[in-house]
C-alpha cells in the first residue's frame, strides 16, 4: 500500500500530490478501522459477520453520518504563451500586462496555477480580500491555496 503511494507521488507534480495523499491516507484509515474491528471481535471471542457500517442506525443520528469522499479530477491546464498568441491572432493586438496601482498587488512570485501566467497578468479581484484573477485565462486564484485550482472537487452524489 505504501509502495503504491510513493509510486504515485513520483508521478504527480508537487502541488496536487497533497490532495491525493490525503485521499489515500483516509482510505487506509478506513480499511485499518475495519481490520481493527475484526481483531477486536477475535480478541473477545465473538464473531460478527457484518463489519460496522457508515450508515446511521437511528434517524436521530443522521447528522453524524460521514460523507463519501469527493471526486477529485485534474483540471485542464493551459500555457499562457499559447493563450496570449491566440489573443493576438483574434484581436489583432497583444494583451497588455496589468499596471498595478495601490496596495492590492499579488505577492511576489505569484503565478496563475491554470495557465502559469506571471504576476504581471494577475490582478486583485475582490478589493483586497484575498482573491486574485488571471487576465489571460480568467480563472480566479488565492495565492495561499493556488494548488487547489489545479483540481476539480466534485460532490460524489
Ligand atoms: Zn491564468
């Protein structure tokens, strides 16, 4: 199991790996929990055919039900150089970088997680409340959790 995780880490890029590790660790915890239940049954000399279920026994405790894992998909990523040349072909003029004014400028070294555009194309989108927007691909980003923009988290239901 751990070999599989390490093999997977080697394949993935650094940002998205954390999400996959958490998913695998949660699955491991879930399977270990079922294994421990079997061991406990063995230790008390009592055999129970069914392992504990995640479904609530009583309707009153439905709020305590654990949701299924979200579906994690990789988002389609772009190259800002291709997007800029496409813009030049369509519009007939190059897309100008942003002249940052005021205090709400993106932190130094910020790049768009979707198209890899440098900070010259990223502007403040919410008046200093932390969300930025890429002028090239129009995706929003938070510099502190930019790796999440590379993934699509979907509801499993
Ligand atoms: Zn972008």
